[in-house]
């Protein structure tokens, strides 16, 4: 049995979307939950897609309190992808940083935690936001391979209390309508 499980364990270890180290944690400041996902090194685009597959998006940071909360999640001091960019691929221009993910998509980044001298577009191709847990931000090329990303989950919008009654009524109407037609 061990001989059978060893290859499976090796394959699981190589999966880019390895499980997160902990369940999402909620920040009381906005009611959103955040998850630090550790993986094999991935690009910004891959991390963005994976965050969306999980039902969230690469984190957008709009206050110092939110950034402090996210920094506290990353006790391992991993460099991690966040949802910001100044790439023309996302409808902006060099130096005009926007959020390319979540409900803030397309909005200018107003709060920031850039490190000294950042963003600097070193090499002319640094257009994606990494959280650099010292605890500052850095601009890096999208092809950079980071071993973590932060997924943000907005709170679900609750249905009104009357929603089940409305849905039941619509269902009954559909049954009634089909019987009249048939």
C-alpha cells in the first residue's frame, strides 16, 4: 500500500494549487475574508486565475488596517501576489496603478505600502504587485514566480427573508403554466 501512496503524495506536492495553510480569516474592518495560499512558484496571471477558481480574487488593499491584517496572516514572510497592476493589458499605463481584481477592478490604488524607491519599473517590465513581507509592496514582472498569493473573499450578499417564498411561488406558477399548456 505504501508503494501506491508514495507517487500520489509526490504528485500532490507538485500541484501548483496546493492547499492553503489555513482556512480564510475574516477582517472585521470590511467583513472580507483572506487566505494565504502557498503553492509551487506561480506567475501573477496563474495566481489570479487560481484565486478566481477558489471563489475569490487576488487581494485588494484599501487601508493600512487591512494591510496590517494581511501581513499578520503571512507569518512565514513569503512574497505573495496581490491584485494590483500598471500593465497596459489591464487598461492602464505605466505608473498608473489600479486594482485588476475584485470589486475594485479598474479603480486607482489610493492606499499603498510601497517600499522605499518602489514602484520603480526596473528593467521596464515590472507591472504587477507583490506583497513583500518586510512589510512593503514591490513591483515585479508578471512572469516572476512567487510561492504564495493572497485570496480575498467578499462577504456573500444575503437573500431577503422573502426570497424562498418568491422562489416557491415562481416554481408553482411554472407547474401551473405547464399544466394549462399541456
